[in-house]
C-alpha cells in the first residue's frame, strides 16, 4: 500500500478531532443544534454579492476581489507567522478592502482554531460592509458546518478531492440550508465537473495539489473555460504572490484570488494588498 498523502493524513486526524468534540459535553451535536435553535449564531451576510464588491468596483478599471487568509503555518511551509494576532490581522484585511476573510481552523498542521474564527468575526462585526468570514477547514461532517455557523462563519470550504459524491452533495445542501453558500474547491477538470454538477455558485481552483502540496499556477488557467458563460464566481486559490499573478487571472475572467502566505509575510499588509490588486492607495 502506498503511504498516505498529506490530505489523507489531515483527514484522518480531523476525523479523530471531530469525534472528540462530538463527545465533549457542551459541544455535542445536540448542544450545537440547541445553540443554533436559540438564535445564538451571529447574523450572516451572503457570500456571492459580497465577493462581487471591492474597493475598485466604482473605478474605470475594476479589479478582481480579494479573499484574505489568516494562516499561522502549513504542512508545506511549516511556521509562517506564529505570533500574528488573528483579530488584529482580520481588521487590517477588512480595512484594506478584502471581500472575504478566510480563517484556517485546523489545529495540527495549520495551528488554527474555531476561537480564531470567532474572534476574527467579532473584530470586523461592526464595520460597514464587513467581509464575509470563511471557515477554511477539512470538512466531512455536518457537525463542522453547524459549528462554523455558530461561531460566525458566513461560508465554509468543501474540498471535492476529499469527499465522495454522496457526501459532497449532502454537505453542500446542508450548508445552503443554513444560509451559507460554500466555496467549493477543485484541482482538475473532473473535480470541476463535479462542482458544476452540484450547482455551486462559488468555485475555487486550488493551484496546490493537496496530495503532494505541489503548486502549479496554470491549474486555474486550464479550468477557466469550463465556467465561462456559467453563473459561477471563479476564485484562484494558492501560490498567488504578486500583481502579475492577479493580472493574468483577471485577464482570464477569474473573479477573486485567495491569498494567505504572501499576506502573512508582508511587511506592510495594507500596501501589499493595494499593490497586489491595483487598488487606490487612499483612505
């Protein structure tokens, strides 16, 4: 038997983590459902319209939108920015014009947590036209989606590569039933066909292969034609490090880019974002 891929290792660990959470008094599935029934989840905003809005939409040369990620570490890069405060970072992203703030909540490899996401949400909650909050996670159970909703997510990530057809369909439907249009992640044409078959409105092409973590910036470019003329917002995920990457994708009709590591390492995050997306440097 071949050795497990990075994705398989993460999936196995997350299954154990979720079993522990489900068995813990206060976070059992029935507890989460009770909290939701009591209306304890914060109000949501809709992902699709928020993703279409960014600081350049009223200018002569509107750019694509930014999904800004909070990521302390990763399996491929190890520690990236361990001392970053997620709430503070989120506020910088929001004020710089991010449409979405993606928060890694996986603890073992990415050093994230649900608390990070909740505090990110609280940090931007009072802003006019706040960014949508994405729970960036390895989701395989409705429990994780309910948890995300309770802790303030507006959307969740569903990774086609790690889900059976049946599970992908049911998780997509459950997420939508909670008012959360998911970001559906694909890495090749077969996965894109599955995402389109779901009726996904927001599809992210991961330039990083989650089995070996190799990055190929052409992955998004090769799949663009599959969504042309369709009512789909296409996002390029992973590996984006400079304005040239954004320019190429914009020319191909991509609607948004998700940027994590480059933002976490930037000396001046606000300046980096505005240069990356060619946004006006004012206010």
